C-alpha cells in the first residue's frame, strides 16, 4: 500500500461571540491510496470541519493549532496543506488532488450557473484541456454516473434536478478532475433508501475504476459497513477509535462506539432492545475535561477519566482506541 | 390491546391544486389517492414510504389538517364517533384534543420566547381544558414527569436544551391534552442515533401507559421494525401493502416493499450484496403513470400492470397487498 495522506495533530478552534471553541482536538490519521475511510460521529463532533481542513476550506474565524500538519503525498513529493497560502497554491489541492462533495447540496453547485459550465470551468483550471475537450469529458462523466440524457442535463441548473440526480451530478463533477482523494460529506443522507443504494453502488464502481481514496462521512453505520475499508469514530472533536471496518463494527473497543452500535436498530434482530447512550452531547462551550466522553460513559473510572485525557493505544496492527478502561483491560495501563 | 379500529378511512384522497400556467389543463397533485386503512385502537402503527409518497399528507388528513378531497375518515374511540369529512366546528374542537401531532424538527417546533412550562401548557389553555392555573400546572407537571423532564427545567427557555430534550418537550406538549390518537411525523429523524433510542423507548412506554394509538411516520424502516406492531407502505399516494411488522419484514408481498427492504444497508460488512436494486426514481405525483403506479420501476411488471391499477386485497397472514401478481410472486419475494 502507498500512503496518500497523513493528518498529524490537527487542532482547530473557532473564534465565536461566546469565546473560542474547540472543534477538532489533536486528531491524527492516515489514508492509503485507493482506500475508503468512513468517518462517523454525532452531529457536531467535527467531521465536516476535519474534512474541510484538508483543503483549508474552513470559515475565516478558524484558528489551526501550530502543531497541525496535513501531508499529501503527491507524485512530485509531499506537500503540507497547512503551509499553502495563495489561491494559486491552494489550487493544487482544491479541486486538484482533492475534491469534495459538500454536505449542504447547494454548496457544491452555484445556483446561477449551469452544471455544465461549472464542470468545464473546473477542468479548465485543473487540467490542460481545451473547452471542447472539457465539455466532452463532462458530458461523458454525467453519463458515466447514470444520468440519462446527459447532453441536455449539461445545460440545466442544479435546482432543476431531483435529489438523486443532483447527487450524481455532484459526484460526476467531483471526479471529472480525477482527484487522488474524494471527500464525500453525507452524500446519501438526504436521499431515499432506494436511491441511496444506487448512489452507493455507483461510488463503489467508481472507486474500482478510478482507484482514488475516499473519506466517506456519515451518521449511518450501515452505510459505513457497506462502503468503507476502515472507519474512524469521532466524539466532540476527538478521534476515539479507528480500525478496519469489520473489527470496529464486530468488536468495538471504545464505550462510545459500543454505545452507538447498541443504540442502533438492527433488522436482523428485531428483539434487540434499543439502548440509548445516556445523557446528552455537551455543548462545545462546556467541553468535559479528561476524556471527552466521560459525562456519558457508564464505565468511566472514577478519579481518572475526568482528569486525564486517554491516549491512543494499538489493539493490533490497525485497530486503535483511546480509552483508559480499554487500556486497563489490556493490562497496558 | 383491542382490535376495534380507532381510525378507518375509505377511499381517502387528498388532492392539492397546482398553481398552473395560463394555458393547458389545471393540474393537481394527487398526494393521497384512494387509501382505505384501519388503525386499530392501542396499536403502534407505522407508515413508511419514500419522500413524496404522501405519508405526511395522510397523517394530516387523519388529523383533519389536510383537505379531504374524496372519501371518508371515521374516528371512533368508543366515547365519540366523528366523520371527519363532515365534522362540525364544535366537534372539531373536541377532536383537536383527542388527536395530536408530534413534529419532526425539535429545533423549529418550539417557540423560543416561551418557557417550557408555557409551551407545554399552551394546548390546555387554547382548548380551555383546565379551569384554573393550579390545575394547568398540575397537568403540566404530571405529563413532564411522564416524559422524564426535569421539573426544575420548566422555568427555562427551550434554547437551553439539546435535541433529545426538546423532542421530549414537544412530546409532553402533544400529550398534555390526553389525546387518544397521536401522529408522530418523523419524530426521531433529526436526532442522533445515540439519543434516538431514548425517544423511541419513551414513545413506546407512553403508548402503553396512556393507552394511546400511534401513527408513526418514518422513512427509516429499521426504526419502524423495532417500534411498530403494524406497518403500512405507501408509494406515490397509494397504499401498496399493510401487514403486522414481523410478517412484513420476513415475507413482504409487494415488490416495492421487497425493494425497500433490500435497499437498507446491512450492518454486516461481509454482506455487501447488491441484488435486486431498484432502477430509476419515484415518478411525479402530478403526472403518475397509468396502471400500477410502481410499474415504471417494478422488475415483475407485465402489460396488465401497465394498463390496470391493482386494488388492495387480503393476502392472508394479516397482509393486505395491492399487486396483480402477489399470488405468483410469494416465494420470490421472501427475505432469506
Ligand atoms: N465557522 C464556525 N464558527 C464557529 N463554530 C463552528 C464553525 N463551523 C463549525 N463550527 C462548530 O464546530 C463543531 C463541529 O462542526 P462540524 O460541522 O464539523 O460537525 P459534524 O460532525 O460535521 O456534524 P453534523 O453531523 O451535524 O454534520 C460544531 O460544534 C460546530 O458548531
Ligand atoms: N400543501 C401542499 N400543496 C401542494 N402539494 C403538496 C402539499 N403538501 C404536499 N404536497 C405534495 O404532495 C406529495 C406528498 O407529500 P408528503 O409531504 O405527504 O410526502 P411524504 O411522504 O411525507 O414525504 P417526505 O418523506 O419527504 O416527508 C408531494 O408530491 C408533495 O410535494
Ligand atoms: S476513558 Fe474513561 S470515560 Fe473515556 S471512554 Fe474510556 S472509560 Fe469511558
Ligand atoms: S402490479 Fe405489476 S407492476 Fe405493480 S407491483 Fe405488482 S407486479 Fe409490479
Ligand atoms: Mg457535518
Ligand atoms: Mg413527510
């Protein structure tokens, strides 16, 4: 396997009227070429802002921690995204090496420009195609993602398409520049299940064909189980568990991951009681000290979890967890 | 649990006129078309179907909050019996206290300027169901306790609360008038999984304690499978299948129900099957196809399906299904 991306000690805070809030706290992970990484976590846990950091796309009030490094391994050598400044430099990643399908569907397409002109414009910036070639490729990509009558759709606006169609068009646009990494932020959440299934199949086919890596952000562990090779679990801005999708879903090690799975209705087992994770997600203004999960953790260790931030521990080569109890069970503490 | 129907609809249709152009025929959206359904008293009745299939519209028609274009809706709780299409003003006022709605969005539903106490008390005051402030307070405290709300919080404003707590406040508000019938429209859709389970458990326990009849609308079939005892499936304004939950999930009789079930992503990473995927999208309700509304996407469609609309029939085992071919397709559709 060849390394594509290393995120090291990513910390991100936002200046707000109510003070400086921490949205991402010392997050590190890596992605190999062609790998699909699922990113799950509750709403507000920092999934979208982590993803946007990879292209430095966060709002102006974002303050990155000084230790944060985002290293992209490109053919011409490694690039640290954090050090890119000018719009020209940023083009290397934005829409170049990395493409993103945004959670807010309208954020990906400008409302007043046709889908086709946006696709062509991207290609003119990021490739050395001429206008005619860009147009041909765009129509081909639209057809490739299953949009019938692609030449006509090319001249339409995003609002004229149904939800499933728009999602396909976004995927076509994101992939037309052949990025090395595609970030898909909740790409199927707003879709009906039958359409979601179509889009998931499409994304699998495209990974097989184009071989790019994907960060797949979703609330839905079922979607992760169906698409991802590895999964990273976030809670209140921290990565709490990471590993191969089979191991994390079958033998979750972090109490939050376990809680998430216990709370999930499972069609295979209708008698399973639905067990909620107790309590509520704390506000980012009241981040718990010690382990961020300690206010809801039913197995927290008195006197330790409230004070000491758990560090990551390897359970095996690829599966790791940040929890004092898991470490103690392992006899490592 | 008794099997007397609390709600019965016969051939219920809800049509919305579309603001059409100056030329051409005036169009209507057939949001609900010819639905005949019985919701037995004391049931937790699920209603599923894809976006635009008419779930919200049907739920609202049962609350007399959407226009009833054709057909009948009968509410009968043993104490009173109302024909909702012909109900008069006084009876409607009484019906409002017997039938309530819980909304999807716990952030939008609560007025930010009212305290939690006032939010919960409002229906009692508007409907004049209590005689004194003391009685109102008593009812508010009682329902708040049942919804596991902290009584100290009654004086606060809703912005101080998280999604799960807000949804408990909305539930308390809907139940304070002691309704018999509750429509919960995507009541947990906006909540995180870790919180959702808590609200689902609360709804189930309230249903048992208060003897409520629920119409639980959701696009999430796994949730419906866990909380509902009976499920109805809609497609393009039509009812395509109803059955007891376990029967529906084990032996769907309608090709659309089968397709919905196979589209749910499995939690098992080794089960990445992609069999029986539906092609295409749901047609527009302003221009529904002739014959069976599902024929444009159905892998089993025949010429008859394209010409003739199937009726809902009793298919045994508690199933009602609307498909010309349900008899032959039986084994083909069973979930393995
Ligand atoms: N520009 C900003 N200013 C202040 N706070 C922000 C800003 N952008 C994001 N945040 C905060 O950062 C935190 C993480 O947000 P993020 O959008 O990454 O969550 P998420 O995990 O993607 O949630 P969801 O599942 O709801 O999409 C939240 O508390 C959010 O309110
Ligand atoms: N007030 C209205 N005026 C015109 N059309 C309407 C109105 N309300 C609903 N519709 C249309 O009726 C159809 C059914 O809508 P409805 O909201 O009942 O669907 P739903 O199954 O609840 O969908 P969702 O899962 O998206 O909530 C849709 O095509 C919708 O656009
Ligand atoms: S570190 Fe402590 S509080 Fe955090 S998840 Fe582990 S046991 Fe629970
Ligand atoms: S009636 Fe025909 S088209 Fe409709 S669901 Fe049955 S087989 Fe399919
Ligand atoms: Mg997000
Ligand atoms: Mg609805």
